C-alpha cells in the first residue's frame, strides 16, 4: 500500500492530478466516510465484524448445547429465546456471524482472485486469450449459479466450511470478471499505462502497479458484493440441507427453523435472527458500495456536482414537484 | 441476420458447456454416484446390483470419450435415467411435470419485478437527492440482500398460517383437477401470489437502481433541455424523453436478473412446497437422487440459456446499435 502511494510522488507525475482530492488514489476511503450512507454502512459492517471476532466472549452459551427449555421466547436468560431443540438462539447468532463471515470472505477472496485472473489479465493482454476468456466468462454468467453449486455440493458429500468456500468461490466469479474486464479495457490504452510500458515494465508489473491501483474502489466493490453473494449462496445451499448443518451459521439457523417447525409453532424469535442478520449485513455492504459508486462513478456525479448540470437539474427538480400534483 | 447467427452461436456454445459440465462434474468428484447410492443400502447390495446401478448412472470403465458419446446419444433420445425418489419414473417425466410450474412462476415474478422496479426507478431519479429517492435507494440495499427462503418463511408465517389469507403450500388446491378452465387458473394464481411476492421483493431493487442511474444520466442530456425549452410537460419530459432513452439498457439486466430469479425460485419452491424444479431438486438432494439432480440442473440451465437468447434477440431488435456492434 505504502509503495503505491509513493508512486504518486514519482517525479513527472501530473501535479494537477494530485490537487484534486477525489483523484488521489485512496481519497475514496475518506470520501466513503464523508458520505452519510456509506458511513452508516461502515458502522454496521464493523459491528458485525466485532460480533464475529468476540464470539467466544459474548455468546454466553454453546450454540450446539441442547440443555435449555424448548421453544422459549426471548427472556433475560435467553436474549433471543431458544430453538425447538433447546438451543440458545443468541449463541447461534453470534457464532453464526463468525462462521458466515469467514465463509463469505473466504469465498469472495477466492472468486475475486479468479475474476482478476480471468477478467483483468487477459483483457490487458488482449488477442486470442482475451477472446477465449471473455467467452468463458459469458458462459459462466448465463449458467445459473445456485443449481450448479447445489449439484457440486451434493457430490462433494462431506462439506465443511472450507469446501463450501471452494464451491462458492469457484462458481461465483463470472459477473465480477466481466465488470473488471470492461474497466481494464478502458484503462489499457491510457497514457500512464503506455508510459509504464514504454519504460519497459513487464505486463504483470503494469497490471499490478499501474492499472490495479486505479481500480481499487471497483476492486473493493467487487470484493464486497462477492461477500454478500457468498453468504446468500451458503445460506441457500444450507437450506437444501447441504453443508455442515451441525455448526452454527446464519444459513443453518434458517434451515433448522424451517425443518424444526418454527413457523407452525409461532416461534418468530427462532425465525428472525438468521435472515435478518443476512439482510442487514448485506445492506451494510450495499450501502458501502453505494457510497463508493457515488464517489467514483462520474456519471452519477454529473448532475450533482457539475455546475451547469446542477442548475439545469435544480429547475427540473422544481418541476418534479408539480409532476406529483399533475 | 449476422447478429442473430452470432447469438445463436453463443447459445449453442453455452448449451454445450452446460451439457459438458453436467458430464464432467460427477466424474471429477471423489467416489461415484452408484457407490454413494449403494452405500445408502448399507452394503446390502450385491456386486451385480452395483453393476446395474453403475450402468444406470452411466458410470462404466470405458474410456471417457466413449462414455461422453454415450451420454450425448442418451441425451438426444431424452434418456436421463430413472429417478430414485420416484422410482421407476424416468427423470425426464419428473422434469416435464415440474418445469412448467417453475417457468410460469419465475416468468411472472421477473416481469412484475422488472415493471415495478423500473417505474420506481423512474420516480426515484425524478426525485434525485430528495427524501423519496433516498428512502427508495436505501430501501433497496436492504431488500436486495434478503434471503429468499427467509422472506418466504416470514410471509408463510404472517399471511399464510397467521392471517389465513393465502394457501400455505402447493400450486393448486388438491380438490381441483388441472384443466384450462377459469376457476382452475384463478386457483393457480391465488397459490402463486405468496411465492411470486417472495421473488419480486428481493429482485426489484436491481431494476430500480439500474433505471434510476440510467435516468440520472439521461437527465443531463441536451435533448432534455430541449424538451423543456419547447414546453413539454414535466410528465412528458419524464416519461417520453428521459425514461424512454433510459429504458433500453435495462433490457440487458435480464441476463443477471434471470440468474438471480432462478436461485430464488428454487428456495421459494422449497418453502411453499411448490411442485417446480426447485422443489424436485430439494427432493433429489435429500434422497441423494443423482440422476434426477443432474437432469434438473441440465434443464434449468438450458431454459435459462434459451431465455437469455430470446432477450438478446429482443435487445437486438430494439436497439440497432447492438446489431451493428455485433457485426463490427
């Protein structure tokens, strides 16, 4: 990281470029905090991460222990009530946070690496390799992901957190490979890339040191959506009874709530935490991305920041009010 | 014409890829389906029965190329093996009975999500940076992350078992016989409401955001200033000038949306015991019924590929630029 920042200070770098705060390579991190939506996202995200890290300290009970009364509503003793098997739902939620985040990040890192290798590198090299990889990406984009994962997971048989990561990571890269590819294509002929090439930098070096740092925000967005996708995929697989259902995860909580009759018994406290955790965590990732998008996507800023655009838009918006009454 | 051929080419290539994945996957994995099936009977299977099972699964000791050829020939004849769950019903029959339900449910939900999401997107863009826009766009970040199975269970809990407004399972009342009569179709629709709603809510957000962002882009275009200058009403500006131009790229969303919907439908069908491919896939997984599982995977994939092909054609028809880009 420090090295790439130093790159900005390379003599001959465009001084005007550095004057604009949003153009500095890590300026988007600050902008992320300044944007209200993404700040809320970052805070929620960190809360979940801390719950995951502190799981052994705050869980209070073992998530698999069945020593408690069956289907007890939330109380001081059991904050989130108990399951139909007499397990503590809070303990399951806390430990589930840890395992779901681990699988989510693990799978996303794997699929992002694949997306970079399949989407970015060939796009930069161009030619036949790029054609082949682009076709491969398009094929994997249209083959439905969940059914493919289901069949793969069904064959693996003894699934654990690691094999889960592999299955989700190996199948879920295509959409992001396509985004990274198109961005790389637009970057490959920029002047600074040519400058680096002409100084004799190797392809890999140009890609990692020149192109990638300019795509950090997109790269992070890709990683984030990968995490959400992986958590949803894991929950989906577990809902079919695939994966390790003896351990606690958000997905297995939903599986047991469904198969243990939470709906029939009116045990809303058993039903709510797993799905709500996924949705709120997913929301935090989307909010962060939303902020990223507004910071980095100039198209969305045209209206908001360019002076003529704003003036134009201000009047339009004023009229927009009358649209309601019309 | 060139464009159509090109899309057709991609359809064939991707169909071949799906068929080949279906062949390779079981052979890549440790153990083979026949052994797994045999282990279900706890070693009470004679070597001869095991051999029969292997034959049924198409697992032989012949070279892979021969196996692959045999597999393709079987596929052409519609021989996908026999389902273990519904023994001795052929897999193709199970698919034949379940695929229409899934296509109907998924199709209906996709169209509703697209229309609703697009209109909300138009509205959101028009209210850019105001409360309504903020609420809608922030709302989608939540709805977009809702697991389908969870929302399905909640709806089942509240509107099904709680208020008894909607049926809690199956695609039509058991007392009815499937016909093309109006009461039966009404009954099917009634049963489809909750499952469809479960798919629409998480799926809508992507349409909304896409349309909103496209709209905001078009709002900055010169023709919008011109429209205003020549005195077009706000409603006219919004619907006939901005939205029309922003709508086109939304069509490309279908490819992503379909993949998302297929995943959702599978989970939703399990929650509502809806007799489509998702529910059958669940049965196949629970019973380790590999022939059925693979047949379902293949047909779900092929359906998605065909739908994508049709959307591509539609897009090419709507936007001549896409055709020309294909020719370049």
